[in-house]
C-alpha cells in the first residue's frame, strides 16, 4: 500500500513567507560574490562609506593608483598602548558626551573627525578638532594611525580610559550594535552588555604597542 | 480561494520577477503583509472569548487561514477528523513524524481518485501537517462464496 503524497507548493510558499526573512549573505560590493561573515572592507574616500569586499577585489585596490585611490583597504591590526598617559582630564578636554568615541583622520578634510554611537547611528562631534589634535596627537597610537581606514577608539570606564587603534570598520560595527540594542536615555543594560563584550573582543585581539615597535 | 491557491498565485508572480533583486524585494513585500495580518489574527484569536471560533472551524477558508498561521485552536487529530467528516472514510492513524495519514474506506462504494482529491483538498485546508495519504482497502467481506453450500451447518 503506497502513501500518496499531497503536493501543496502554494501553501508551502506561504508558510515559508510567514517567517521573517533569513539574513541575506553579504556580497562583495564590486564583483557581487557572496561573502562569509568576518570579510574585509574598503573605505570609499569619496563617499566616506564602507564597502564589503572579497579578498580578490581588495587586492586590486592595493595597487597604487587603482581607482585613483578612491578605495582604501581597511587594515586588520588592533593595537593598544598600556603606557598611554591619557587620563580623566584628557577625556574631559575631548568633550565627548558619552562614554565611547572614535577618531579618524579624514584625508579630504585634513583633520580628525570624532564620532560616537547613538540610537540614531554614528553622531559626529561638532566640537573643536584642534583640541582633539592636541590631546590625542601626542600619543604613540595617533602617530601610527592610517588616515581614513583606522580609528582611535576610546572608552571612559570607572578605572580610567581605554585606548586602542582599530580598523575603522569595527567602529561602525560597534555603532550598529549600539543602535540595535539601545533602549531609553542612556542605552540600557543590553547596550552596556554589548559595549562590554565588544571592548573585551577588541582587547583580546589587540597587540601591545611595545612589541609592535620591537618588530 | 484557499491558502494553496493564493500561494500559487504569489509564487507565479514571484517567479516572474527575474531581474536582480526583484524576487527578493517581492518576497519582502509578501513577508511584511503576512507578518501584519498574522499578528492581527493572533491578537484576534487571543482576545475572543473561548468557544466563539468553534462554529467557524468547519469553514475551509477560516480553518485554512488559522492553520496557516498556527492559530487553529484544535490539535491535528481533531482537525483531521473535521477534514474527513464529510467523506466515506475513517482515520486509521496519523504519523506526526512522517506526515502520513492512513485512511480506510467505510463503505464498499467505488470512491474514485476524484473523491480522494476532495479529501486531500479538505486536508490541506484543515490539517496542512498531512503530507501524504495512505488508503487502505476495505476489509475482505466476511461471507465467502464457495462452490457448495456448507451442508454441515444446516444440519445443526
């Protein structure tokens, strides 16, 4: 005795579309190939935007003069300098209204730009770039900072100031996470937990600067 | 109108969207609307006093809609019973893992394949969990027609 299958493709489709869409795999912004998570990015210096890239396309843009230098590959290094002498008064001079901010050097504007996470996404500080230059410019990490593609990431904690040099794409990742989990006026406990785990990962990946110089 | 027919029409439209990104966008539209209606229906079912839905559950359109959104108040056994109630079949058993429903014809009448299609159509509305139907032959008649009458029985 055979079981006679009932084929109901229409109902099956509706059942499938009842569920929220599965996350779409990200694609290379240049050749369209599907990308795994943890893929690399390039900075579009004209649009001040990040684009996902596959390793092959990223390599193309490393050729000097490719696309007239418009796209710059985001490096993969995380650095920390435990000997940095930034303290609470330095943080206050930066006049950042929240506990976390990142700074990068913009080639087109020829100055530091300060951004911080907010429920609305990355928020740019309109305050005086001279102060940032004065406060951060004298640190060793600032001396190593690649324009447009790396950032100085700062976080004020109860113990003091955490200070890293990181790829700029992870800063936008942080902004995205904050935006996703932000609740209420100060972000709430979920946003704080995200922030803690994000900085724990950064700290884990970061190499101490003294070793970098010795190499 | 039924979930199946609606789904087929949606599928036809989605299949015609071939340009890059169009089919994905189409799916998103359907998903958004379904999520909205599904949330509204769920609230409706939740807020209705118990038992109010019961008289509606024999209606295929209503039952199909509730089943599609996992909002039908009855379990799969009860819904299968509803689906086959109008047909000359009885339920032998339903295997939840395989989705196979075993049915048996009740009368000796010659229910053809078109009658089975009606059963399947009712099942797809009331109990979409059923993915295949197994039809048992009616049991062999008890009376055996032999070449000779059983003479010994008559003596007793």
